[in-house]
């Protein structure tokens, strides 16, 4: 990574607040109820990966899945932000992938455990370059898509979101202070599927940005056995 890339990485490589089940069709495909309030979880800054570096599959998972999402980058610190002021706190956007060890997540759900192993591992948050706010005048109606090895797997519009970007910024900021450079992942449309080593993922926001990532094996024996 060049010095310029590092500078840009740190420009907004801070905490990542993720929203689950924000598209009704995706909630249904995983047999989840459509939520009455946003479902939140976190990824650490070490989850970021940028183009040119691979997505690494955790050794303890046999079912790594992609979720293409609109990322919202915060430009102004705030807590308990009213919905009417939410967009003043948004600096821009990024195309993001919420990489998920689905088999591990199923196990966590069944056992009532947090999703950390399933969602927060290193390289679980591939991101595009920063997209200034002006380039997406209406975040509530943009097209998102994702292909694996040239085959379209996900295609949706943010107009199908259950909770809008202003609603999410306001809701999250009542629980977690949002700071400059923080990233919000706003949920994924339907069509999630498993990826394997050497797969090529291409994803984009219609007319705005395209990213390409490859999948590699992390190697080693995984979190569980390393720790024991
Ligand atoms: Mg997601």
C-alpha cells in the first residue's frame, strides 16, 4: 500500500457500524423476521480491505458469503442526531461488502452468541474509494449490484431499504456517538451466496463506482485452535 493509500485509508478507516436485515427480501431469504427497529452490529477498523488486497476466508468457516451494501461515511461528529439533521453529518459514501461467515453466524444465532466470529474478522469489510456526497444526490434510490466470476448474484435498489439513511444515522447516534470517518453499512438486498478461494467479486453502485476483489485462503488452523 502506498503512502497516499495509507493516508486515504486512515482518512476514514474508523469504526464500522453495520445494519442487519434492512431489506425485507434479504431478511426472508435467511428466514429472519422483518425487524421493527434496526438490527446493529460492529466491525473493527481491522476489517477494512481496499482494492489490490484480497478478501481472506477465515480458516474456521466453510461458507463465506458476500453482502453488497451502500456505506455511509460520517463527516461530522454527533450524538442523538435528529433525523432532520442527519444528512448534515454525512460526508459521502462507499461501496462496501459485508463479508459473512454464514455457517458460523447460523451457529452463533442457534447458541445465542454474538456475531463477532461471523462478521468482524480481518478483511470482512472490503470498501471502494470514498465517494463525495455530491455524487449521490439521493442515497435512498441508487442501484447496487454484485457479480461473482462474471455472474450476477445481487442486484437491488436502496429504495427497498426498510430504514432510510437519515433514520439509521439518527437511530445509531442515539446509541453510539458517530465520529468523522466512521462508516455505516446499511444492509444488503437479496441474492447473497457463498464464495470460494480464487473467486473474483465485482460490485458497484450504478453509474458511480465499481470495485473488484479476489478471495484467498487465510491459511492456518483458525481462531479456535490457535487460541486453545
Ligand atoms: Mg450486511
